[in-house]
C-alpha cells in the first residue's frame, strides 16, 4: 500500500455502554489518522456487520476491532473466537477493552488470539491518554493488514474532514 | 510490577539486535533481554529444551521473519499452536513491508507487526513507541500470577 493512497482506517467498536461509547467518540475526535468508526452495541450486531462486510453488503472488513468483552446477546469472547477462527477475517487485529483485568479473563483472551488487552481507565484523562497511545501505536506506527475481504466502496464514502472521522452507528445507541 | 519484563529478541542481524537492546535500555525499561539468532534456537529457548531448561519463558517476543534454519513465520506458527506458548505476545519486527507478509503474520496470530527502519534514529524511535504501548498501555499475560507461572 503506498503512503499517498492510504485509505481511511475503518474501526469497529463493539460496546454496549452508552457512556463508554460517548467517551470513545470524544477520544477518536482527536485522532490524527483519517478513520471511520462503526459502532455495534452488542456481539450479535458485530457479527452481523462483519458477515455483511464479507458478503460485500457493507464496507470492506474493518482494519481494527475494539471489543468490549461484556456485551449482550453474543458475548465478546464468542465474537473474538468467531473472528479468529474464520480464515476470511482472522487477520483483523482485535483489541480487547474491558473494565476489569481478571487474571483468568486476561489469559483466556490472549489464548483466543486477541491481539492485545487493555483495561479501560475509570479516570477520564487517563482514558483519553490511553486512546492517544492506542492511536499512536496501532494507527500511526504498526503495520495493519492491507485492506481486503468484502468489497471496498470508497468512492461512495464522503471523504473525512481533516482530523475528523466519520461515524456510523450500527446499534441503537444514540449519540 | 516490580519484576523486570523478560523480552526475547529473535534476530540474526547482530547490529539490529544490539540496537533493540540499546533502545530498550535507553527507554529505562526494567527488562531482562535474551537474544537468539535463529528460529530453531528460539523454539528451543521457548520450549526450555536442552541448554535452556532452567530459563524463564519471556513475557513478550520480538521476532524477525527472515531467520536461518527455521524462519519467523514457522516460529510464530509453532508458538501459537502450543498451549504453553500461545498466550505470549509476539511482535514481528521486520524490514519487509510487503502486504502479503503483514497479512500472513496476522493470519498466524502475530500480536502486531512493526516495520524496521533503515535509519538508526528512526529504528530507535520505533522501539521506544513499541515499548510505550506494549509495556505501558497494554496488559500482558505475565501481569497475572497465573500468566507469570504459565508463560
């Protein structure tokens, strides 16, 4: 992928807590990387979205998934296992975000091939600093798999304003 | 965490291995660094085979792809298929930026993929960025009593 033609980074956020969604929305406003954020408010919506990407009914697959473990309908661990056991999307990096780092949970998600595990800070400033660190590493420094899977529909997207991402609320969360 | 992070560098280029080590020390990371120079040695070290029987497993692995004897992808494949080793985060550190290599690394469950910079200052800076995220922001399996024992 040439640097000049780098497409916006598509991020899928799987999060049921409206307060946390608000915080993430505010945090990603400060991202320097052009991005598009999809929000799924439960695990089933996340899997439906990913299936639609694979079928070409949505965007290409996300470049990064931010996954809360404790989401309704389909648990975050099941979503993680579904992604990492599917040859069509196992390459998609999944960052697990959770409010508690219970030991067994931490080991379990690494064994399920989560790419990394982050605990959500309760302090707002620390929360924003954590997202800044996440962006600096994953969106500006690490190499992500080249976009593929599903169909790209870049031409249909409005280009993001500089420094501002697009929002696409998949779930019932109103922001 | 008071115990130092144990970092395994799998790198056949001695100059690159030295740079990683210097950058980690420069970042004031409290860590115990072990370097091995090919994929077979890496697997022996991780499995505590032969001369490595008394060693502790690392908390994180920095893995080059182009290695003698057993290449980095094979090391990664074997690690992620081994119940004793699969939860150890593996960060590929490679001079290859080919999309196929990046994708293959993630498909084999590399935890992340970082491109090596040819420029020494950039290389140094990249190790600092890696350290800030993985040893500062992420929670590693070793940061649990069970993980420290298992890994």
